[in-house]
C-alpha cells in the first residue's frame, strides 16, 4: 500500500523546467539518499524522484563530512539530466558543507583530495546550497537509513598509497593507527570526525576543532588534508629520523 501511495500523482509530480527545482541529500553511516523535488507555486514541495544506495566498506569508513559530501555528489550524478544547465537549490542538514561547497567560497587548501575532486565536479553546476534542520530533512534521512542494496565496487587504494609504499620511514600506518586509538585526545578527535558528534571539548582539542572541516580518516589514521597527524609517542622518533637524514 505504501509503495502504491508513493507513486500516485498526489505524491509524485512530473519534471517541469519552468518550476524551481531542489535536491535534498543526506547520509547515514551505511547509506546515502537524495530526493529531487519541485517547489510548487503554493510553496509545497512535490518530489519528482527518489534515490538511495548502500555504502561500500571503504565509504562507510569516511569521516561524517565526507559521507555527507558523497551524498551530494551521488544525488547530483543520479539526477544529472534534470540539473545540468538549470539553477537549483541544494539542501543539506550538515552546515559545514554550505561554506565548503558554496559557489562563493573556495574549498580549503588542506581539504581531503576527494573533497577537492567533488568540489570541482559540483563547480560545473549552477546551484545555491542551503542548510536545512534535520527534523525538516526527514524524507532524505529516511532514504539514507533504508538504502537500496546497491553497493558500488571498491575504489582504488591511491589515497593510502603513501602509507604502504614508503618503507624507509621509521613509522608505519599500523603504528599510527594504534597510537591514535590509544591517545586520549586523538581518539576523541577520531570519533567525532568519523561520526560527526562530539562531547565537551577541552583546551587541548582546540587546534583540531578549528580545523575540523579539513580533518579526515584513512585506514584508522587521522589526516589533515594530505598530512598524517602523528600521535605524540611517535613524534620524537620521526623528528630524529628527519634530522638524521638532512
């Protein structure tokens, strides 16, 4: 019965290029969803189409900001034929993306490589990005939490190539991962970068808090842009190595 209702004209509407169009996107820890809608003359939102898919194992390990950005890219690609060449409104319930992907703002120079690639992809479109509170974003939120079992193949491992191929350094990715998880500060930073939630922040969290939109997680290691955040117990080891090689 629910499926029948969702496909009726009272719910869905046909695409009309003369009406304002908007794309709402959202992500959960295991899926992404997007809803393409028209804003009717009465102000009512009428959906044109829905889309969702399940994240693969690599994507599910993305930081929360990257999963939310991936949802936008998924929606824009999925509905490319409706959006390209038309100005549209992009809706997200993750406020930092409104500044990162805003047409008037440049993406931070130390943002993750994939975020820079996605920003370049979005630059081909004409859009206004707006923040919408989660309680008003429930249609897309529901899709991301009940995604279709359509999982893309694993991507290449180029993002962590330098971890595995550079053998001459005295610190391995496994060590960085282990010490990051045991460090009282970095473990908390890792948790709120991965899940998008944070508790009370003390002063020693401030350097990470001001750079939160530039921090990502790769293979359990914390990255600031393309730089690895080295846990305190390994820093002297690396500094001594660097001094010895100069």
